[in-house]
C-alpha cells in the first residue's frame, strides 16, 4: 500500500480540482468559470461542464498545498482558498486552478501570485455588448439567469502559464449566508483536488452569539450520498472523516480536517475525497428573535418555536411525460408514498398529473386526510404510467384552478391555513403553450396571490429559468435535483422543509426614522426548522431605540410581537461576544457585508419578477451598485484578472498589465527547488486595482471602512514626525512624548525576542522643519521591520511604496494593492495606500499606516505610522520605546509648588517675599517622577483626537535609560535591551 501511495503522490496530476473522464461520475456540477487563453486581462466565465479526456503529463505543475479555511460569524461564512503549485521543470507550462463553490455564494476576490509577483483581479460592471460577442451565451450566468439555489455547486476555473522552476499561488475568497433547513445550518466544503496532496487542510470556525446546541461533522459526501471517509468504526458506524479534530465551547467551534497522504489514499486514490459537511444549530431566543448591531447596520434572525402547526391545502402537480420513465418516476412515486404517510389530519390534498393530457385524481375538490383517502391516493400514484409530451401550462392551470376553487368555496373555514402547489417536471414544455413568457403570465393570473407555487426540476433537460420565474413570482422557491441524485430522498427532503407551516403573512417592521434601507421584510410563510432573516442599514439616528414589530397569523389567531431595542446596548453586546470568541479581522463589518449580500439577492430576485422595463432597470442598477460596492461577482458583474506573460526563455515579461508588480531586489530569486516549502495563505480580502476606476470606486470605500475599524483597537503608536502615544492599560492613562532622532537612526520600538520572538524597528528619514518651527528638522519613519523569530524566523519590511514578506517564500507587495495572505507564522492584510495589519501567532497585532502626499511641501515626506493594535502574546519583559509601557503601572500625581523638574526648591525670593509657584502634575514611573502637562494629539491620520499627559525633553525619565539606548545598528537587529529586562 505504501508503494502505491508513493507512486500516486509522485505522479504529477496538476489541478487543484480538475476534470477527467476516468472520474466523470464524481463530477456532477453543471457550470464552471473559465478564462480565455488569448486575453491577458481575461474574465472568468461560467461554461457548461464538458468532460474532457486529459492524459497525465509529467510536464504539468504539481500541487504542493491546498488550504480551505472558513470562518462563519452568525451564519455568514467567509471562505478563503489557497492552492500552491510548483513547476519542477525548466520550461514554462500551463497550470489550472479549479475549485467548486456553492452556487449561492459570491466570489469576493481572486489573486494569483506567480514567480513572487502579485496579479490581482477587479470586479467591474458587466458590459451589455458582451451579449453580442457571445460572452453571455456560453453557459455562464447571463442577465436573465436565475439565482442559483443553495446547496448546489459550480466551478471556478483559471489557467495560467507558470515559468520554469517557479511556483504559482491561487487565492480565492467567497462569501455566503447559510440557510436554516430542517432545524440545521449546513456548510459544505468541496475537497476534490484530483490527486493526493502533501499538505491538505480544511478548517471551519464557527462563531455564534447564541449557544451552539447541535454540531455534527458528516462523513465525506460525493454528490448526495456519503463516501468512504477512512474512519469506519468497529461497530460499523461511520463517524467524521479521518483526521477530523473538533474543539468547541458554548458559542465557538473550530473544526479541522487535514488528512495525510496515506489517509487520503484510503478515502479515494484519485483525490476526489468528496464534500466536507458540517451541520449545526443554535439556541433560539424567545419573542422577537436575535438582533445584532454593528457598524451602522443590523441583522435580525427570527425563528420562533413551540408554535402549533398550521393546516395546509396542497395540490401535487406531477410530470408523467415519457421522459419520466424508469428511475425518475420510480423515485418520484417512492417520495410521494412517504409524503402521504406524513400528511396531518387537518390537511387537505389532491393530485394532478400532466403529459399530453391532464389527469386529476379527485375532480373539483381537495380531500381531507383519512385512511381511505390515503389508500386511494396510493393506488392512483401506483397506476401512473409515463407517456407523451410535457404540457407544463396545462398542469399548472389545472392545479391552480383546483386549489383556487376550493379556497373560494371554503374561505371562512380555512382562513387560518396555508395553501400551496408542489410542481415537479423533468423537461421543457413541448405540448400546448410552449412560450415561457406566456406560461409565466398565465401562472401568475391563475394563482392570483392566493397561494404559493413551489417548483422542482429533475435532471439536466429542465428550463430552470422558467421554473425559477414561476416560483419567485408566486411566493415560492425552486429546487434542482441533479440527474444522478437520489430523487426520492431529495423530494422528501424538500417536502419536509415546507410541509410544516407554523406562521403565514409575516411582516417585520422597524422604526422608520431609524432605518434607511432593509432587505425583504414580508414573508408569505414561515416553515418549521427554517429561519427568517432581515438586515438593515441604520440612519444617522438621534434616538438610540429601535422599535421592532412582527405581525403574523398561525392556526389559531393573529400574532403581534413588539420590542424596543437599544441600539447602543446591542452593538456593545455584539462587540463583546465577538471579542470573547476572538473572531479576528473577518468580524469587522460582517453585519454590513451580510446586509449587502442579502440586498444583492433581493435585487436580483426583484429583477426577475419585474413587469416593466423601468422597474427592471431600477432593480438592475441597485443590485449592480451593491455588487460593486462589496466586490461581489454576480450575474451583473464580471471579474477581470491580470495574467502574467511568459517570454520564450521562460521568464516573466515586463508588461503594463502587471501594475501591481514591485521592483525586483537582489535578494529575491524566482528560482525554486523542488524541496522548498511553499507559502500557505489562509485568508484573502477583496482586491482593488492600484489605479482606481469608477467601476470599483465604491468597493474601495468599503475596504477603507474595514481598515478604519481594525486600527481603532489601541492608541499606542508612533506616528507623524514622530509623535509617540502610549495607552497605559493598568492605570487607564494616556501618555505622549516626542523623540527628536537623527536621520538614518534605526529605533527599537518593540522587543520581546527571548519570549515571543517579536522585534519591531523603525528607520528615520529627515526633512527640513516648516518655517517658524522651533525644530531644526523633522524626522519620519521611512521603513519599519517586524521580525518574528518563533516558531521560525520570518519578517516583514514595510516602506511607503511596498511590503516585503519573507516567510519560507519571499513576496513583494506594492502598497497600492489590496491583498491579504496568511502563512503559518504571519497574517498580513494590506489595504491599498491605507494601512497594513500584521498578525503574529494569532493574537499579536500591529497596524502600519501609509502616509502619502500628492504635492508634498519641502518639510513633508511619505512616511509610516506604527500602532500596537493587540499586545496579547507579548511577554511582560517586552521593551522598546513603546513596548516597555505595555505592562507598566504608571500613576498620576500632583506635586507641591516647591518641586521643579530639576528637583530643586522652586521658591524664589522676589523683593524680599517668598512666592510659591503653582503645583505640577507628574507621573510616577517605577522610582522616577516625571513632570507632565496636558496636551491633545491627533492619531489615525488625524481622524481621532486623544488627550494625553505629555513628557518633555525627549521623554527623559519617562523611558528607561536614554534615547541613545534605543538606537540599534540595523533594521533587522534583534539584540536584547541593553539595560536588562523591563522588570516590575
């Protein structure tokens, strides 16, 4: 077995996820993104899947690492995929990155790093002319394509030429809101690299506000059935996939799946491991539900429980055309038999079948659920025999008339009931009315908003756009059943979701003066095990209270729930829970992005339902603007990707398209050996181009907002020319001082080399002082280095123009790009021309601000500002100009007037009289007393003012030792503090 595994591993199959006729039965996805090989700025497209015969060639790149990391914050999931490929050979070759993503998700960024250079993407509005060029007719989503349904997958694909003996890294992020079905949230990660991968890691982190009441990791799933997961137990039960580790507390859970090569081979020797599925649920709040507030937005989760079931009136309209013969009709019958057994005594039902002709089981009525009626219905189903064509319009019209007439005759007695049609077909209309617009119009006229229409499509030959429009315009939903899926299981599952209505006519309303824009807040039905979600944007409010009202009907009466919510308290509670869970940078702005996600979904649905061109255009523009704001790849946007051009000699060409490329340095080499380890980025944020254009202007502002949020964690900083501000946590004081250094000096800002291994140094650059200034010159930080020596050495060197990251591999990132990568040792989030956030060992966090001048005065220089955002992880022996104060206990006192800064008697004799000077404020630092005065300082690029106690004279007596003690020999000096540790 070991020999087989080694042979399989060394056999270079190349794609992170690929296609091959040998494994075509495992690839059941209908669409994929792709790019043209002819265009250097090509847009990924979705095209119909075509199974290709690709023979393994040893000249293709080899996948070294595949990492898929998801963070779920209150149902909203951020997923970051990174795939590292190595071209072992001297000649350039094609590498293909391919990954399955949920169709309900929106891609928010894609970046390639080839040969150490960064090639970003940008999301732009889709041009209408693309339709004429055939761009929208190649199977990708066009403007009329319905929104994909949750739980399905499609493929993102990108090809790139990798120079000889070089690596390519593909970084993809996408976002989705998990839907609650049957009392569970389901998150699916595709793990199908099509080969054994030496470093394979899947991580799912769940951060919830409410207690997690249910958690299960399913066996690996291929299609809709569990696959072998190499973890069978002695009793025959199949548990989570082998190597799965779950760590959990009440509101937080971290799940990792990282099988080694042998474990992968036991699951599937072809690398098609399957889908990694996590199910969970949370505790429900009684009453109005769970409301979370953050950054001027809110999200409201409403899922009441312990309600009586509302009776339902249901008509099943079933396709019995000739194409249903065989497995389809057999599985449909099995599902209907099961559904019949689960109808409740107060329900009423009937069946309609359609092909060339329409058949009704019980003419002109719906019948109650009795043993005899159930028996007769089973006989009717059993006798169904597929034949003829497909009269979709006739089936819908007959079923609608049946239900409508029943409701009209029984209006009073069935006032508190839910009525619906469940419509199933496996094909397109071939008999009767065949034009989709006519069918849609006829359906809407027949339904008349009296009941809801739920549509189900089976297989590949279905007009899903037609079914989507029919259901959307009639308060229902559409579900797809793949050709090779178990239709009986999926039909029964879909019925279970809608088979237990608890509420109808739900309306959720909020204070008009407090809410600027909300997502869908009117819902026809609420089914058991589901959840209603409303998100909103708050106005610049004068009132802190948000009035929330929910009205609905159940089987017995009308329900009204009301509550006054304190926005400030809810925001503080949201922030507190996120901080306790250590949700990380993704938590910043998650409510706003969730609102943006739902708003785009609403806009696209409204676009499909629109009846006039003006209404359609309004929905289109709204959804498009939001897609651009949040950098979402949607049916209304396209992704333009810069691709490297490789010369005949195998090297990367210098082209204008490589706008994010940093100048090469002598130390950086693109030549790699096979034994080198690759970078492991695990998170990626949106990417904006260095040259702003109108199509992404709003997206840029959205990124900046997230950056601002991340730097407001601490005032402790060295910024400006330079001004130092120190927040003393133990004393709740803020202290400030200036350092008058010399150009060329390298200053030690933080040092904890012996413990955490972290050192931060800053190099000064000089500039003349402004006219009239008491200073002779100004100094600014021109370069800042962060060295992390544990668990092994890595560093980041930052200038106003670029960021150099060296951790196993060396990357040069221009400061004009927005990208986030995470390695085993470091996390780096770069927001274009704004700031850089560096996270070390998961908790230590520094923020560096970029200060650029378009038209600098003589005394201005492009420079950097340094902030300690989170010091957790630095030891109590930390030192440096800023580091020494992290654990210091400093007291503020008031000294009598006979004390001076020199320590001498300040009583003076004037004209024979003793005059006592006013008292002074002073700081007690260890055994030193430092006179201070009250000042104000502006931090965060002037966006915040802080009051602080200012120490003069280059911080004499405030800092340990003298300024000269903090001047080091070079930027990468990690020597210990010369005067010992910072003992307390």
